[in-house]
């Protein structure tokens, strides 16, 4: 492979912004994968079909190769005739690389090295935590994009003396205008970029290297939107620094579902791209209950290492903390209600009628009011128990009814309400 070389002007009008065309947006093997019978591949047709990710910048720089690059460029209304440099970001494990006649041989850039691009644009190689190289491109007016290879996050981000920017976090002091990365495989990479200030609320985050782990269509876009990212079809052109609507992340989300429906996994998934999360476990511990201990252990194992856990049912003070506090994940309201009913004596008919009903209503009202007023990002989980058999005991029917009321009141204060059935999230609101 040829060594990268600096690019020089070739007599065309000066560009002030980086013009980017995505010749492909899929994983190295493409989507659908060859001979794969899975449902995601079966539905990856039309705009949902994706060739291996490749970026054409300003018509002169090609980053990564997609099968049939000349044809892909022609479909996007572009030409490869002006390309002066071809860079690779990762070891290629897809179809055989096709280098059209007349293109320079592909090369790699050493971490930290910078190339001068046509019209004053610059390309800098960024170290990543998997085999490969990320690329940062800066335009003539200072617009900046970051492109990461499949399954990669910047190496050393946020660590003193970390790789990527001479010891500073990749991206420097200002957020990127555009970031292209493997969001679904590495939501933690997006979380690290946010933590380091390289991604903020105005950064356009575009998912690339899309594979068959998530079905195409609404489910794909819903998953990405929950992470503050979006997907575009192959052939899409973007102008770096140009405004694009960033997915609006709801401040409050309630996730409902039955037993083993996947509601907790769905709730956790919605916060994976945030650098800090406080996981509020309302179930506490149960001495001697091995099954409960195993359930708690499974939940803990799948949480990101950077998340903190608080075992408490005192939710109102947590909801009152400022918007700058880490997001809250409350799992779950059914256990919170069980604790509240224990404390007010709701299981005893006489105590319930003597004041337990009123005391429980006051607690639920206070919680719902705190949700209404909170400025903190919140994802809460609750059981949907009103669709099954009628409980045989008065206490069981009381719990079912009170949980139904709590879910309705809590959900009314949330911008987004999801029902999870058989692992699939159905949007009831938002």
C-alpha cells in the first residue's frame, strides 16, 4: 500500500467547508450480509441495504473502500476522478478490496500524524482501541468531523497523557460538528466522547458500519434516536458544519412491560451513550433469597463499569437534583410501590381503610409531582400487571390497582412512554 502524501490544490475553486458523501454506511461485510438468513438481513432492502462504509471528502479524499466504489460514487452524483489520496481506517475483512484504475493505492496514517488536504483542510490520524485508525478532518473555516472505524472508540480519551492528541483528548477543546462512528456496537465510545467534551448537544452524530444486529427501519432509527444519533442512506451527502436536526432526547421516559419482557434491557439501552448514570435499584437486598441474588447479579454484570448504583426508594430528593446531575435509571416502580405499601400497612384491610389508602396516595402524588418538576434526565421501569388474571386476594387486587394508577400518573408526566412486549419496544408516546 502506498504511503500517504500531502494533497495540493489542483486549480479548482476554494472550498470553505468539508463536503462529505457517504458511499456506504454498512459493516465491512455489508447489509444484508451475504447468505445470512436472519430477519435483519431479510428486511435490509431498498434504502435499508448498505454497502461497506466509505467516505468521499471534497472529491479528493476517499476514506475506506466500498465494493464498486466508482458505481457507488456515480449513483450519488459524484466522481472519483479527482481523488488524490485513499486512506484505510481498519483491517479489511469484507469482500476483496477493489481499487479502480487511476486511484492511488490505499494507505494508512500513523497515529497523531497530520496531512494537508486540498484547499486548507487537514486530516489527523486518531488512535483507537481496536486495530485501525480514526481520522479527524478540519475544514478551511474550522469545521471538524471525526470518523472512527468499526467497533472502535478513541484510545486514551480523558486519560492524562492519553493517545490521540498529544496527551489531550482527541477533538481538542471544541466539540466536533459531525461524528461518524459505530454507535450501535460501541455506545460507550459516544459516551466517552461526550465525557471528554468532543460531542455536545449540537454535534451531528451519524451511525455508520451498520450491521445486522438491529432490524432495519423504525427499530433502527428508534434505537439510534435514544442515543442521540441518526442513520442516513448510502449516497447521502453532508456539509460539515451545516445544521441538521439532532434527535431530541426525551428528559423523562417510562418503560413498561411484563415479566421477562426485556423492559430493563430496553431502559438500560437508552442511557448507554451517557458517560455517567446513577442506577437506582428499588428492590434492595433479600437475605437468604438465592434467586433474587442471581437476578441482581445479572443486572449488575450488564451495566457499564462507569455507572453507579444506589439502593433506595427515596426518589424525590434524587429527582430534585439539578439538570447537570447524571441521568437516573430507576428500576423499578413496582418495587418502589411494594415498599411504600409495606410502610403504610396497605396489606391489612383495617390499616388500609384507617389511613393507609390516604398515606399511599400522598406518597404517590409526591413522587409524580417530583417527576413533573425534575430537570434531570430520567428513565424509569415499571411492570404492566393489568393485562393478566385477576389476583385471588384483596391485597393482590389492591396492589394491581395501585400500580396501574401509579403507572398512568407517572407516564402522564413523561415525554416518552414505551411498552415492551417479547423484547420489542412499542412507542405509546414520543
